[in-house]
């Protein structure tokens, strides 16, 4: 009988390289919000997949940035934590970004004892010749990493990624019950779905100045009743969110409700309210309540 393997596999990389898309493909669940905008992921989200003889605990993390707000400092705290507790590091890059971007993080990864899997994503956007040169560059930057070119969009070359990870897992018992898919609550996923629709439907500063808090999540027979608050920083942002005669907000809430119904496999009643919370991205109390800072 094979020994049971388990471990924490942490996904790290710069914004917009496809970390969340890869997380969802690897876990087979839509756990991370995916949009075309950078910095969509704000929290560390765990996704759990189980086999008879293994358990992989994936962590999707925010894209690496230079913090401008206290909230972003908390986001980078999630990234730093993922470097310290990883059994396997999955560093995601793509064929577009400059390889030595955020070199300080690359130096930290290069010095780690945990095995490193380097995924070059979006290879459908380049040529074989350019890809080979890019692999050579990354070999110099992270000589101990195993490099696998992938296309998350096309779901290309994903199986070798899973095989490599399982082969690196240390022997040990499962960390979570085998029927769990994440460490996050249903309330958290409801808030993320609504926030994702805000990222998809609004431009400029609105997605980045908005936050969602689910204040009530009640499961009843055949239906889930959700009351969510959308926080913004200024009255003008509130007006933009609502839109002319409320059409913009209605569209966003309707799309979020439909996606929630697919996610929870239940009918959903979604009620929303918009509040202005000036400078919430630097408010320590609010950020602790939102899970961005220790003490929440």
C-alpha cells in the first residue's frame, strides 16, 4: 500500500499572469475570482484536492505589488506567509512580463529549500523559438526550479503540473477532511462572486475602491438569502455603482446572483446596499474585520 502524501502548494506570481485561472483548473472548482483586471485576488484562498493516497492544499495568493495602501500591505503579508509554510512553491509567470520583475521575491524563492515549479503561462501567445529563449532566461534566474510551459486558457500541459506536485509532496496524513474543497466559508465565496462582478462591470478606480461584506447568509429550504454591503470611498463612486436609474447595479447584482446559484446549486435571493466608508483601505479596524490584517 502506498504511503499517504500531503502538503501545502502555494501559487505565487505577479498580477495578471493567470494564477487564479490555474488554481481553478488544478482544483476543478471555481474558487478564485478571475477577471481581466490586475489585483483581482485580495486574499489567500486555499483549494483542496484529494486522491486515495494524497491531499494537495493549494493556495492562491494576491499578485506581487508595491503596496500603496494598508490593505495592500496586508495582501503582501499573505504572499510572505505563503513563502514560509510551503511544501511546494508554484511560481507563475507568462510570456509577456519581464522575467526579472520583482527580483527581490525571485531571490527569496531561489533561496528556499522547498521544491519550486515554474509555470510559464500563456504560451499560446508566443512562438516556439521565443519560448525556448524565455526558458533559458528563467533557468538562469531560478536554476533549481523545474520549468513547465502551460496555457491555462487552453488547459494545455496541466497534467504534468499535477504529477510533479504529487511527486514532491511529503508523506503525511491529510490536513483537512477529504470532503472539503476549501478553508473558506460560503459567506466568503458569496462576497467574492459579487466583488468579481464589480471588477468585470466597472472601470477605472471603482473595482479597486470597492469592497464587499456579506452581513447575512441564511440557508432556508430551497433558497439562500444573502444581504451584502458594498463599500466605496466617495459619494461619486456610489453614484457610478448605482448607474442611471439603477441599471448598472441591477445588472451586476443579477449576474452575481446567477453565479451564486451555480456555485451553491441553490436558488439565491441577493439584497445589496452601498455604503460610503472613506479611506477604508487604510482603516486598521475595518481591515482586521475584513481579514486583511492579523487580529481579525
